[in-house]
C-alpha cells in the first residue's frame, strides 16, 4: 500500500503559495488545508492585530485536527501554511512520519518586488479568501521568514 503524501507549501507572502496549492490539489486529488482560509472563516478577512498569533494558533489547531483525520483515512493532503520557520517544517515532517506519510516540500520563490506588488494589489482589491496585509506588515514579517537549510530536500517553484 502506498503511503499518503503530505505536501508542504513553503514561501513568503505573495509568492503564489495558494495559487500553486489549488493547482496541485486539482492535479493530485489531495485535500488542501489553507491556514488563511480557516483564519478568515474563524476571524474575518481583517482579524484583530491584538492577539492575532493566539487566534491563528487556535485556528491551526482545528485545521491540523481535520488534516490528521484526512491523513489517517489515507488521503494525500496539502498544507498551504507558508512554513516560515525551520522548526515548523521539522515538526510537520515528524508529524507526517508519525502518521506513516511521506512529506514533500515545495519552495515557492519570488522576487521581493513582485511579491510585494502582488500583496499590495490583493490588499487593495480584497478578493474572496484574502487576508488584509499592510505594506508595513509585509516588511515586518519578512524578518520572520527563515531560509531553507541545506539539508532540506525541496522542489523549487519560481513564480516571478
């Protein structure tokens, strides 16, 4: 029996993670779990800045419970999270292994000026499924984005 696959989507704001994840879901029949989608469902497109990390952590806990259930049932899943920290990537790889799944990491790479322009446009137009992200937040969040380690196998997807 083939092990289920956990597809991890890694990339910064505006790199095209969700667009890629949706395409991957259509091509593979994997179930897509988007932290942004679940956050918007729980807290709206402009969640409060105060306590935002706690709100997202609560939402992620619910999302991961559903993802675990899908994985246990043998489904391939896509985690459209960003995985900005090495710790978060390591934890998910261990989680996949614990549930007898194979993990596959995709790195969506995009020039910063293009990514910033995409985020500005998305924030100005606020299409369905978009979270509000100010230009200031884009700059501040960039500091939290950790590069992949040399030992992290991945598939590079350039989205410029």
